[in-house]
């Protein structure tokens, strides 16, 4: 499924790139990253955000949203990993999850101020 998702995203991006503004392309990429997040496809979600940052440098609002989305991806990925580990590894991942929770809250505050 992962390879299929990447192929679909790549095809959609290639088809849309020539006709869309940077904000429209970035909005589509955000949608794809949210889809991947919803389906627990952490690497695909991250890769889509990194691609947005690289390929849409002038899509300022989308890039701002991408910061929050990447924090959510990292927080959810760490929380998901907590289910699979114990001991010191659990503690390390829990600290990571807590970090991204706090960072997400701070990012939200700065956007609303």
C-alpha cells in the first residue's frame, strides 16, 4: 500500500504542477500528508511535508500549516511506537511525544497571537 500511495501522490503532483499556483500545489500536498497521517503512514506523511517545503518555498500559509502538521505527525508516530516498546525505549519515546505535544501547543499559540 505504501508504494501505491507514493505513486499516486507523485502522479498527482506531476499532473498538477504545471497548472496550479504554489499555494494550490502546497494545499494538495497538505491534504495528502493529512491523509497519510490519518492512515498512520508516518514516513509518507513526513516525506510529503518535506517535499512541500522543498518544492513550494513561496507558499507561506501552507508552510506554516505544514509546521503544525509535522509536529502532529511526530507526536502521533512517537505515541504509536510507545505501544510496541518497554523500559528505557518507552521512556525515550514518551519524552519525544511530550516534546512534540509542547511544541505543537507553543506553535499554536504563536500562530494565534
